[in-house]
């Protein structure tokens, strides 16, 4: 079936009915048009007669003075003023004797009569003539004459014929619209059927889309689990190596009495533990849950001081060049993590320049930056090397944990992950530009600090056993950890007392008042954690300092934001001595 068949009227009787209705409508419209034409013609002529009579009365009132003083010039001015109306063909002013005082006629038109016309009004198909007396009070001063043209009958008939044509066209339009409405109803019925079919198809499509979304979600979940598998696999590999060094070293220390071997293997165990702590720190920085300690840093002085450390981390065939703006803005970041970040980037640059080269650090201000989520004033630190560079697919994965292009044993793949975590946790971002054989540019974008970098006096607390450092209340639930920490505190000349919970700590504090400091773990069983204990101690014993410690990064971050001192686990004896000493001195 073609579209013509679909939309063709199926009943001839219906078509004739619509045609008859259209004809009746057309005849009715024509009849109404004729009646309206006759009525409008009569109304038009009556209206024009009234208009001309009013104009004549106005002229009569205007020339009263001119007739009184027989002033032909003034009367002529009034008469000629009527020439502005294109319908006025002739006008005249007459004195009491009926003589023409002033007259005006349009060029080509018959002039006003030389004597006053009789009768007030006359009209034919072409003209309307009106005469009106000029009165001053009860006295008649003269009369005025006004003749205007009327639209010719043929012109009026032509105009009415045009209206009739429009009426007939309107009737035809009504007929067409009626037929069109009928066809439109049929078309709408078929469209509704097709819309229903499309709706059913759309519902089926939605079901397919939902099934596809579930499949894609399952795929994403699988990719996530694969990434976690790679992450845990890399962690297991690195930590198993560290545990092998620590376990084997301890076994050898137990079985040998050679002081040289003991010192060598003790150093190896210490190095393995330090690497484990460094690995944990990098993981926390990557996840942006590391308990950062932000401070205002003047990069123009901190980076030159760090360049010596950078040079020691590089080889002799690699030069370090600094290009820092004189007015470089301060930033508020964790200074230690900033140094680790720059060292990680420098080590990567060193490995990318096996034949030597140059490492350039460029620092400049970026006012009113607007890049993605970064809006405001930022400082850009760009670390540039002229090494082998990276391919585009490697650049896209550079921040993934444990992703590395180095040989096995040459790197953990966490260096740039730490860089990413540090910059994001600091409210900034990191960008990489690299290409094979063209070197690499790593740019750190750090938000500007409104504060000025303070000049701090250094506080150094050295571990010593030469004097009594004071009494420490140690709150630690793990027996093995408590054993080590007690030994460390005693080595630092502190007198420690250990309890296993926050509740026990409060009980002993109620009984004794001779403690100089409280050193407490944060995550403990029993309902009262380290932060709860610190709050109670700060309220009841405001002069008793509290230092918290934990290996749980989120707890450490929460405590630091609450204003408590936190020593992250694991820590060396030197760090313990420094933190306890600074807390006691109120630094």
C-alpha cells in the first residue's frame, strides 16, 4: 500500500458531504460579504458627509472676523489652508450679498461658484457639497462653500470585489482545512499505531541498555579488582623482600657473635625497616590519606637548600640548574613531602639520563589560573630533564601505583604515585609532558598561600640518657609494641608507666599527679580511643601535654586537624625523642 492509498478518503459519500459543506460555506461568506458591502457603502457616504459639514462649520467660525472687516487676504489664507486636505477640491467664502470674497480650487478642478450656493448639502457619486452660514451672534455675516471628492463607484466596486475574492478564498481554505482535518485524523490514527510500536521497541531497547550497563559495570569491577590485584601483588613482593631481610638478619644476629657481622646485619635489618616505612608513606600519599603537616614554605629559599641533596642523589654527569622567579609566592604544603616529591622526580630523571644531562627546576607564579578544578593563584614548579622521554601510552599510566618502565629491581613504581598524592592532597595538581628522545617536563601546581613564611627557631632534642627526662604515661594495648616503646623511652632517660587502655589511663591519672607527658596509641579496644583520652586530659589536666601515635592514616589526619600532636608509626628513637621534647617545651 502506498502513501496515496493510506491517505485517500475511503468513502465517496464522505467526500461529497465535505464538498457540499464547503460550497454552502462559500456562498454564505459571499452573501455576508455583499450585505456588509452595501452597509459599509451607506455608512461611508454618511460619515464623509458629516466630516465635510464639520470642516465647513470650522471654516465658517474661522472667517467671521475677516467678513466683519471685509478682509479678503485673511479669508483667502483660511480657504487656501484647506488645500492641505487632498479630498477638498474647492472652497469659498461669501459676504452677506452672496458675492465671493475669497475662493480656492485645486488645479484642474472647477472653482467655487461666484455666488453663494443654495441649500446646505448635496452629493452625487463624485462630490459632496456643503454650504454653511457664517454667524456672529444672531447676525448672518455670510456663508462658506466646501466641495470634496468621493471615491468613485467603480473603484469602490473593485475594492468590494477584492473583498469578495478574499471571502471566496477563505471559503475554499475552510473546505481544504476540513478535508485536511479528515485526512489528518486518519494519519494520526496510523501514527498512534506506529508510536505504540516504537514505544514497545524503545522499552525493549531500554532493557538491552540496562543489561549492557550491568555488563559494563561488571567489566569495570573486574578491571578494578585487577588493579587491586596488581597493587597487592606489588606490595606483597616488596614487603616479602623486606621481611626476608629482616627475618634472615635477625636469625643471623641470634646465631653469630662476630661483632662485625652483627653490625652489618643489624644495619641491613634497619635499612629494610626504613624501606618498609618509606613504602607505606608513599602508599598513603598516593591515596591522599597521609597525615600531612602543612606549613608555609618559601620556595625561593627552600629549593636552593634542597639542591645540594638533589645533587647528591644524582650522578656527577648530571647538572642541576635553578631558575626561580624573584617574587615567587609562598605555598602551604608539607615540607617533608615536598622534598620527597622533588627527590622522586629527580631520581626518575637520573634513570632517564644514562649518559648524563641536565636537570632544570623552573619556578614562576601563575595568577588567575583556570584549568579544570584549579581556579585561583598558583605556583608552578617545572622539573625539566633532557633524558630519553616517555611514549604517550606510558605518560597516560605514569601515576598508576607499581607502574614502571625500569628494569626489575630498579624501582617500585611508587615514585610518581607519591608525587600525585602529594600535589592532590595539597590542593594542587601535577602535569606531565614527554616524548621519546625529547625529555620530560613534570610540573607541580601548588596553591598560593596568603600567609607569609615564618622564620622559625630550630628546636633540636637529642636522645640522651645522661639525665632524667621525666615520667611518661604510655597507653598501648599491643604488648610487643609496648615492649619496644618502653625500651626506647628508658633509653631516652624517661621513666615510663604503661597501661593498656584509655580508661586505665584516666584511673591512674586520678591517683597520681607526677606524670610529665602522656604518650598514647590512637586505636585501642574498650570504647575509649586515643583522641577521646586526649580530649579528656586536655580538659581535666590542661598543663599535661599529650602526644598521640598511630599507624592508621585516617585517624592521624583526624587528630592533626583537631589540633593534637601525632607521631606516625613506625618511628625511630630520634623522632620519638624530638616529638616528646617538643611537646614538653610547648613548641
